[in-house]
C-alpha cells in the first residue's frame, strides 16, 4: 500500500452490539466491509478518515431471506452471494445483472451490497436497481433500528441521511409485479466503472394500470447521486410518447465531464437507453410484435 | 497497533504478530517472503495478487491480514503437492499461457477458484469467470485453452448449478 499508514487505526467488531458501541464512542470512525472501495481511496490518498471498524465477521448481517412480502438482503451479503441466491433470482433478477457487472470474481467475493450503498458513489452499480425497486434501507445504532426509503437516502454527492453513529443493517425490497430491466454502459465489458447505468421497471399488472408508479426509472452516473427520473416516468405514463419523454429526461439530469466520459456522451446515451428500453416494453411495441 | 493472528498458509500454521494495518499481500511478500503472489495495481483491478481465502479467490491487496485471522490461505507456492505440479500449472506450461509470466500466479489461483465455483463450464463462462485477471501481454487465448483443458480432464464440462446462499 502506497498511502502513509502510520496514523491509521483498525478496530474489530466482535458482535453487532459491540459495533454499535464503538460507533457511538468513536466519532468519525468509518465502518468497513469488504474494503474493495476503501483500500483504493487509501492508496490514492483521497480518504481522510484514519480510524476504521471492521464489520466483516458479523455473519448475522450476511443473510438473504424472505420476510413476508419483501426480500431482506443483509448489508454484508457479497455480490457472489447475491448472484447465486435463488430468492434474488426470483424476486429481483436485475440485482443479479447489476452484481455480475461489478469488477471480477475476486471483487464479487468481497464487495457487499451495504458497502455499495454506504460508499454512495454516483456510479454505484446496484444503486439504480434499489431506486427503481423502491427499496428500504434498515439502519441501526445503540438508539435502536429505523427504516428509510432508499429514494430519500442520499442528500448530495456522497452524502446520506444516516446519523454518524448508525450502521446499515439490511435492505428490504418489496415485490415488483413488473418487468425489470438493467443496462450498464462502461468502457469495456468487464472490470469497468460505469459511464452510465440504468434500471427500470414497468408493471403489466392490470390492477396497477392507473397507478402512476407503474413506471419507475433510475439512473446512475448522471447526477451527484443516483437519481429517479420522476418527471420522465410521469411523461411516459401520461402519453407514452418517447420523443417527449427523452426531452423531459434531458431536462432532469445533470451529467458532467469527468475522467470516464463527457456530459454530451452521457446525455446522448441516456436518451438512447430510455428509447431502447421503452421500445422493448411499451404497450405499443407489444401490439406490433 | 500490534496484534497476533493465526493463519494457515499453504497448510502450515503461522502465529504472527503484526501491525494491524498490514495487507495480506504485504504480509505474504514482505514478512513471509512468499513472493510468488505478485503486486500489480495494488487497488483491486488487475487480479495479479489473487489468492484463495478459505477456498474463495480474493485480491490480497484489498484485505487486511488481521481480518483473515483463523482463516486458511493458498498461494501459488502451496498449490502443487510435493514434486508434482498442479494440473493448472501443467496446462499453463503446455499451452504457453504466458509471455512475461507476471500475471500467471494470479491467473492460476483465479482458475483454481473458478474450478470450485458454480459457473457454467462454457467458453463464455470461463471468459466471464476469468475476467478479474488482466494480462498485458495478451496471452488470453492460451489461458482460455489451458483452463478448458483442465476442465475437460476433470470431466466438468457439463453445466453445474449450485447455490451459495
């Protein structure tokens, strides 16, 4: 490791309640899981945190299980676990697509869903899936447990609504009676961080046809945080006109030029992805076929 | 901050007192002089530091040695038994699956991990499964052939599905 490590301190959590206590008594400490993001930032010298709490041994946070009408995925569940979970395959297959697109198998064996959420990169590959799925994040501390809607979770670039002493415990994903779609566009097929990533659902349930939330679209890498394209969803729900919806989309995203791509490229590809998805799932295209 | 960890490395037990900040990669190379495991990018992209941790392949540059306490580790030095090379090592040699050889220990450990995982035993499955290891010489076609040969010899060409969860 190239970073100066002389000031770093690593603590080990023996149990969940122990972890809660450490979070309360060590202000500024950073909880860690697989460390697949943290070690990179440390190496580049971009991480200012100097005290870390290792949660990896807390196997109770690694469970994937059905709880009534939602799927609960523990924050320490690895991408490998998610990819091979029959429950995830049945309930939310687009999360398997997203997890499979992350790094190589070495990264998938260590990287966790909770880590992707906590790291909060606008390019986080699973985040548009959680936004389109209207997931709920379960947080815990010595004060107890609370739930927050994933779509209310981020408050700005790498900022979130967690209290400093809270830990992410799990994610709850409600049932989606819809077709799910996921696309990641990167520089190459494997080992690439996204230039743009999209997740979308469209409900075919007759009972939900009047529900404006039957269309849900989320994008990564197009704004300081993962975003739901709420106005684009409404535009499509109202008249299904893709050209109008593309214009609406361009008015509600704020892509930037950065190391991986340009704003212009991202605008063009975002509009193209929307059209590709809508062409496949819209009622009109189904009638034609 | 110093602490003591017990690691089983290549079937040999080590009780080590180390700085809590040491990565597994630096421990293997700098402390134990197991220099078969290579340092490439040192941030989890190239896969050349791949080892098996409790049988699963991981990038040793992204893991603290302290967090591997009580776990079993396999490196390239421990893959073969006594005087006989591992089938993957033999296949890499016979198919010329390397040029400079720097990525080879990582490629072989990654392939060893792949053999234990429930991926489809197809060409595409192997390519996807080996995508975490970069080779700047571009020996990919021969690496693919070498892995395919080992799979064929193990009669594992039929798709196998298993559940990890």
